[in-house]
């Protein structure tokens, strides 16, 4: 039997013990013999079991970061949505007027929906998903795997949109600075990389095709929405023009004056821009007295610079060129002869010149 006994000088075998009186009783202790190496290994294993991992000591999971970043983006887009609803100007700590030009441009609307509204929904969705994943609490029908995929798909679409907007900012608003646009891009890219980091290489390979499709669809949708934006002529594309009143140098004929009063009475409108030479020529046809009778709508009442948004009245009327007449629901583009305007408006023939 190879049991060990506790002795004064260490560990001994039974055969090496000196003879003892017959009345002396030996106490057999269940002590297991371990080599010094085994003891060190055991201590090391114990340390590994008791030392927490870095992720458990961080106190804030990656999905918690997603929830926090999504919350910041939600607050930013909520503020911009409020400005849209109240038609107020944004406070731009960096960029000044150029920041407002970007936020109020036609590129701030996607298929008729203000971009801040879309951003508010997207950031809100990411914030909720981040909270659910961090707490591992999901609604019925959604498990953690689905939640992770939805979060990755959402952040992918947001990152793709931000990349597209940065391209628009650099090409169509050269020299302009938009602090809100740059902040939103930073938040979107951060969300994408954080959510992607939680996937293994094998998982990324499986969903790579889906993510590429999502990004492509986002870019295609934005391109389609912005394809209807009409670029200005090259003569004014890079100009910075303060608003000015055009001077009409011709006199009004009796026919022109009567026609102008008739157009005013039926609510006909002429949409134009102060820098448009064709608009000036149209006004010259009427003459200085008759022009005062027209319902003329200036589409750039605050002047023009690259990225300036067209006036709301012109945007609502879907004006794409100047001048444009809207008479009894009929749209006439370009300069019009006075006789054509008379026919379109139902001006009495007896009043027309022979």
C-alpha cells in the first residue's frame, strides 16, 4: 500500500518507519502526493478559472455601444427633423452658411421624404436592436441570430448611404462643410464596423453577398431619387449671386396690359429666377406696366450660390426650368408668345391683336 503519512521530516514509506511500541497507534491521513510541477499546474489552472475575461470586465458590450451610438444619431436627426417641420435654420458651428445650403438643398429629400426623417427611423431601429442584443431580450419570433443579422443589414445600408452622401458633398458642394453630415457619416461607419466585428470570418463569408446587395440597392435608390434634380446651366453653376431686381425697359401695349390683368384674375402664375435671361425677355414682352400685374414667383428670392435650395413654392409646383407658366392647371415651359398665353388662358379673342 503506497499511502503517505505526515511525519516530522517530510514524506516516508511504511518500510522506512522505525519500529514502534505495540501500543502506539498510527494515524493514516488521506494526503495525496503531488510533485512540485503538478502543484504549479494546478495553481495555474485555478488562476485561469478565477481570472475573468476582458469582455466580462469591460462592463459595456459592443451591442451596448451600438445602442449608445444609435441614440446619439437619433437625437441628431430628431433635431434636424424638427427644423424641417418648423422651416427653421440649423445652428452650424462649423461651415456656417454652406452647412445650411447643404441641409436645405434638393439632396436633403429622398423620394419626397426629408432625409432627417429617414435617418431618425434608421438610428432609432439600431438603438432598439442594440439594447435588445445587449440584454438578450427579444420579442416573440426574433432570436439573437436574427437580431444580429438585422443590425448588420441596417448598419450596412446606413454606411452605404453615408458613403454616397459624402460623394455628393465632395462633388456637388465643393468647398462646403456640413458638420451634421460628417457626424452622421462617422456614426454610421462606427455602427457598421462594430456590428461586423461581432461576426466570425465564416459568418461574414456567408452573409457577404447579402450585404453587397443591400449596399447596391441603397445606392441605386438614392441615384434614382436624385436623377430628377436638374443641374443649373454652367454659366451659373459656380456663381455666387446676390438677389437683384431686374429692370424692364419696354413699355406695355394695351393688349399686354389687358392680358396681364386677365392672367392675374384667373390665378395664372409665372415662375422664374432673377438670373434667368429668358425670364427677363418674357417680362420685356409684357412691358414695365403689365409686369406689375402678373403673379410672378421668384424661385431664388435670397440669391443663388451652389447648393441653394429652390423656393418652396417652386418646389411644390415641381418647377424644372425657367420661365414656367402654370395656367388653369396647364404647364407651359419656356418663353411664350403673348398670343399663346392668351389662348391658353381663354383671353377673349376680340381683345387680341389682329
